[in-house]
C-alpha cells in the first residue's frame, strides 16, 4: 500500500495506492467524508471500501482532498473537491491505460462528490455510496443515473436520515434502466461502528457479483477483430 503524491488543481495531493499487476485489472478511487469534520483517507469506512476493491482485483486509490493531511489547498465547498477527484481519476487511468473498467466509491460527503464525478465521466461503470448525505445535499443531478451501483445506509444514522436516503434510492431506481441497489443495515449509525465487517463483506460481494456480470457481458460481445472480414475476403 505505497504512499503516493500526485498533482491536483491546487498542487500536491496525498494518497495511498494499491496496484494490481494484471495490466487489464479494473481501477477505482475512494473518496473520504467532509474535510471540516475530520474526514481523511484513513477513515475506517474509506479503508474498508478500499479493501473491498482490493479483494476483487482492482488497482485502487484513496487520497486526501485539498487541505487535508499533506494535500495542499483549502476546503472549497465541494467544487474544488470534485476537481481533486477528477485529478485522482486521471492519475489512476494514466497508471493503468489498459484497465478493463472503472469504478468509484465514497462515504458521506465523499459519496456526494463521487456521484457528481460519475455524471461527468462516462468511463465510470459502477459505484459504491455509503451514507450519502441526502439530508443535507441536493442529488437531483442524478437524472438519470448512468451506471449501476450500491447505496448503503444505517437505520440508526443521526446525521443522515435513513428515510431521506431511501427516497433518493427510490427516485434513482425509478429512472429508466437504473440498476441501483439499496441496502439498509439495522442498528448501524452513520459510521457503522458495530457493522464494519458486515459493511465490507456486503461491498465485497456486490463488486464480485457485478464484475462477474461485466465479464460475462464482455465475453458475449464479439470483438472488433471478430466482426472484421478476413483481409482476403473483403470486397
């Protein structure tokens, strides 16, 4: 889990990166909760999300937004943090130019940023959103949601109301072709203090299932070479 430094819009960004040696391995980035309330890349849920990707053969990056840890800059109300996330996505794609697919994950504030980046980057084909802050932030930009994903929420969350997240999930799932699952964890608070193992296993299993479906659909699609006629039989 090497420490890495990469260039963001405001200068240096600090991260931790796991590299899978398979050049076609999928890639993911994971985004941390609110910087002004102690959120960092070392948050337990961020780390568990990161590990869920690692267990499924991903190359994966978690990093500190601007102004957190050794990352330069200052909190920018989500606007600059979205730019930081885009820079992180650029970085991991440069490191893995043959990656088979791309995912994103986030916790709380990080999930709000993650879903905004999902709408801007068509290469992102899956997401994990833990405790998305539907009580505080507007998620109407998800219209429609362009990729499958999993939303995870505790029913004892005193920061983000479960009913608000449930309404968000239902709204997304009501859109045409939106393959979004919603998982409620009974007894779990915002930080999943007594449910971290269950949370990680649920994410790990979901990624494994989706990646199996991805591989099956990719094998079912004829490659470009297969569609081409042999050179000597072309008109």
